[in-house]
C-alpha cells in the first residue's frame, strides 16, 4: 500500500486546499495520472500519482487545507479497480455487525420503547438495502440518514454505492413519495444578525484570503499615493478603426486598447526607471527588463499574469499574449511562471464601467496604471472651440518611498502624450 502525499509544488507554495478529487475510491490510475486538484495561493495545481494502482482510500476530502508532505490517501499497487479487497470488506462488515449488536446489550436504564423502535427501523432499512451493492461505510451512513440505498444513484461504473453517493442523495431535493405523505419543506438554514436580518456565511477561498492579506500588507508597508490625468482617445480610436481589419487578417488577433497602453508604459518606464524598480532591504533594484503584468478578473478574484519582454514585442505579440493569458486565467490554467516576476502592472477597470479609481500596488512593484471607461465629453480645444471627444481618465498609484510626486506626474503625462499621438508607438512596435 502506497501513501498519496502532497508533493513539493514550488519554492513559494507550502500549503493549499483540496479543490477537487479527480478520481474516487476504487478507480485505477497509472503513474503520472492527475488524481487531485489543489488550490494554492496563486494557481490551481494538479497533483499526479507517483504510482500505478487502485485508489484504496481518500483520507482528506474536498475543501480541506493540506500542507506539503501531508498524506491525503492510499493507493494499492496490487488492487483491482471498482472494489476494495474482500478481506478489508469482511473485516469492516464484522466490525459493523458488532456495533449493531451492542445496543441489545445496553444497560437496562435505556427505554424498552426506544430500543424496540430503533430495532424496527434498522430491520426495515436492512430489508430495503440488502440487495444493493454498497460499501460498509455507505450502508452505515444510509442507516443513519434513513435512506433506502436502492434509491441512491452512484457514479461507480460497477454500480457500487459509496458514502459520497449517499451524501449527494441526502442533499438532493426531496420528492413526494406518495400523496398520503407530503414532503415537509425544510426552511433554509440562515444565520441572523442582532437586528434579526438574514445573512449567509461563506468560507473565503484560499486565493481570496491571499489577495485580501496582500492588499492589506501593501497599505501597511508602502507610502502609496495616486495621481490622475485624462487622455483624449480620438487618435487611438481612429488608428484602430483604420488598421483593425488588416491587423486581424495579418496577425489573427484583434487590435485592442491594451497593446497601446503596454507600449506607452514601456516607453515611459525607460524615461522614468524608478517606476520599474523595487525595494530590497536597504537597496533599490532597478530592473532593466519590462515584464508587464496585465490584471485579469476571474471568479476567484483578480490575478495578474505577465507579458514577458514587452519591449521586444510588437502590437500583435502583445495582443496575442494578453489573449492567451486571459483565457488561461478564466480556465484556471495559469502556471506559477505566468504570474511571477512582473515589473509593472496595468489594470483596466473600464471594462466594468469604472470612471475613476485608485488602483492598489501589486507588491513588490512600485507602480500600477489604472485605465477607465471612455466617455464622450465636451473639451475646450487650443483655438477655444468646444468639441465632443472620447476621453479616458487614467490613474497612477506609486510608492512614494521610491518615486517622488514630480516623477509620477511626469510619467503619467508622458503616457498621455504617447497615447494622444500613437503613430510613433506603431512605428516603434
């Protein structure tokens, strides 16, 4: 019998939560097969079997927190798929038989009526469940819940009922078995506040807990400020309109706004390198590479996959990377390498209709650019005429320990200038 352990995942990951078992007890697996999905602080990781055999026992269920080295199950290298060994089953049945006889030898202080009633219930249950193929644990749980095993649907290909099948049946909506016995509608279990108002209590996912912890640490450990500006998006929108069809035909990917902003950020970072740095102890580490994080919203919270070497990529390369990383994020397929090592971050609240916000730094980075929605507004032109222009507010949050206000304002102004005259960006990219 081999133990199934949580392996070393990565240098920065020591624990996680079991998100989903990809196999069940009795399933046959080969060496290298994915058997369980683990939710970590950053990504979901599939744990592969180190041996070939049959899953004999699962000791840690879905939702349980585990650490590297923990035993979460057992695998029988000589087992047969679909069933436990006859010896184990026989021992379990004998053990349960003794448990069933125990009440008959209970002290006389116990009520005779209670003993008689329990005996009748157990007898009826056994009559209903006797012909069903089920594990001893499943039979025991069915007796506890008063469930007829013949009514339980099982996922086992051999038709064997297991404890999780019984639990699933118990949680399923109850149907009326006969007009004479109408089902009692159970009131939803809800918690109430001191003002007698209903609330729902939901456990935070490990990733959401980590996001919350990191954001609070940023607020406590940095001198974060935010500066704002606005961009006239007329030129970018006109350029996209002119080039979008040819761009798509040539590159197989759409020309979006994000590539313009990524290119502008790279250009501004080269002029203001302290925004591409971080603090390590008493030293400033000024990065000579431009790995730009692009914030992506998922069901479990915000993740920031990284476009590597954005300064060496053209518009099509950046757009393709953003498309691929966004899909991986939504499908929960991001790897640790996709998330590590960014030097600056861009987040686009405009996709959700945000007009203005103060983005929080993605530590240990010292700068993050916030994009917002594009709104047509009347703008005073240089000749004092008024024109309706598509305008976007942009925000730069920065760590004042490294970056002075003057540099931050100039950085944002430089981005504004490049976006309002984007033809140079296209020529460079």
